[in-house]
C-alpha cells in the first residue's frame, strides 16, 4: 500500500496484523526504551522495527538497533533517510539512500472519521471548508482522517530537515481526488513558516500522495533535491 505512493528509489516493507510483533525481536538497547511501556506499545515498537530492518536489508545495510532521537523521531543509520508508521493491525517502514531524497514521511490511519472535535483542533479554517466540500463531492472517503494523516506525513518529512516542531496550523494542505474516482490522489502542503533549506534552496511546499485500501488511509510525502 505504501509502496505505490513513493518513487522507485524508496524501499518499503509493511506488515498486517500481529506479524513479527513480539518484543523479543528487539535489540537490548531498543528493549530498554519501551521497558516500562504497556504491551501494545511494546509490540507496535517491535513490529515496525522489524519492517525497518527488512528495508535496511533491501538497501544492503546491516540490521542494527533503531533508537528514537529528538521528539521520538528514529535515528537512521548514516546515509539513509526514512520514515515509519503504525496503527492497529498495520505497520510500515520506508527507506531511501540520503543521496536520492532529502527527506520523506509516511503515515497510516484507520479508515474512519476522526473523533468529535479533532478536525477543528488540527485544521485551518480554509482546510475545514475544503474538507466539507470534498465530503459532499466524494462521500465515500473520510477526508477529515486523510487531512490528519497528511499533516502527520508532512511533519515526519519536515522534522529531519529542521529539527523543529511543526504545528498543525503551520501547514495548509490541499487534498485532491483522482479524476477517475479511484480512492487515491495527491496533496500539497504549503508551509506557513519558513521552509527548510535543501542544498541552499528553501522549500516552501511539500508534495504528497494518498490512498485508501484494506480499511486504512495512507499518505506519503517526499522532499526531492531541487
């Protein structure tokens, strides 16, 4: 599912259900990070790292511990850029050589409406208006959840480039449906704060893709070198 949203230079590994979710697969230093977490958190932490290590192997990088850094963002091995996501029944990792992309972000969420009040908390007025219009035009898609997922992917692509927090209100996202009616499409995120510098060029707009499959919504953002 995630693979179709990303360029060929990116390798992806995903898993459904409880596959490889045992915390026993963790390296000792990883296990220490979640030693006091509830079982669900430890299993998700383990499962997504299994995906990440398989993605490393696809790129010819030896499997190794993957520890969280600032704000929980994964510290990837030198020369790699990547992103991970997990939700109930699904996890995925996407990796690319840092020479091929400046950054990327992926996110998956359950294909269901956001809880009451969440859309108002995460959306700009213009975004909320566009979501209402899209819901009328394409009622089979949970556009509020897609907006939330897109913002998560934008943040995951933003943070490695800046090391700074990006609030929900600091990116204005325009979602577009596929003209064929296929449950997928594209989106743009216009940054409302100074964008990151990528090889000396400021990037003020992130571009992404989305899909709806198997009870999930998924989004992905890539930041190429300009």
